[in-house]
């Protein structure tokens, strides 16, 4: 019984610690930004200090120029539109890493390496490419006719180049295809980096990623 009570007290202690930590964070945000209620107005925001308004707007990526009343107006509309607090660079990087790890974890439980981390073993020949049918690509794109047309247009217009193949490992039934794609409109900008993971035996498209905004 004493062991059970000891574990219970430890769990309660941890939970209280988490509650105190969350409370400290909330208090800090409230002191930095001012008091938020369920029914805000420009008048209520105008009661905040200028520093509090600027902190509120900066966290949501809103331009900070203007007098205090203009800042209050911006804060009100940011609140009205429910603009979320912008993530830090570290948080965004962590999100990208998590999404990639999920993408690269196969059904069998194996997590493949990120293609960008493979410095050697890339082949410029298409000799070892799996036989991929257009139906497989369409299935991966969720039968998006628009996406397929855009992809074909970019390919036919010569925007796709530097196509390479990587077998990853002879012990695995997966492989990567990597390429670069020039922007559809901003042709002078740096090209997007794309990779696709295919099943070596049946050519099924398993996962993919693009460095463009859509990912």
C-alpha cells in the first residue's frame, strides 16, 4: 500500500509542477500583452500600453507602424481574425522534422533516411527506375486532375531537371527519386527540390516532398 501511495504522491507532484509551469507562462503572456477577454473591442485594446500592443501584434506577424489608436485597431482586427501566434524558427524546424519523420516511416515500421542527408550513391541514369504507372501517381495525388495537369505542364516545358535515383539499400524494397523543378512563373528564382519514395517492386508512390510552400 505504501508503494501505491508513494507513486500517487509522485504523480500528483508532477501534475502540480506542470500546472504551476503553465500558470507562470499564462501570467507572463498576460503581463506582456494585456488582458484578453471573450468580448474585445478597439476601446479595450486602446487601454493597453503601447508596448503591450506591439508585443501582441509582433507575435502575430502584424506590422507595428502607426500611433497607439492605430495599433489598437490592428490588435482588434488581429483578434477578430483569430490570427495565431507565429511559431519561432526552432518550433517550425521541429514541426518540419516531425512531419518528415512521419512521411519517411513506412508501414513496416522502418524509418528511411531523409534524401537530403544522402551525400553519396545517387545515380543520374534512369536504368534502375521502378516501373511507375500513371494510375499510381494519380492515386497518390488523390485523383487531382488539376495537380496532374500542372505536373505534366512543368515536365513538358522543361522545368524538371537534374533527376537522380538512389536505391537506399539493397536490403530494402524502397528507393528515392530526386529532382529540381524551376518555378512556373519566377523562372529566375532558385528551383524547388523534390523527392519521391517508390516501392522498387510494384512502383507504388509511397510518399513525397517538395520545398515549395505546399510541401
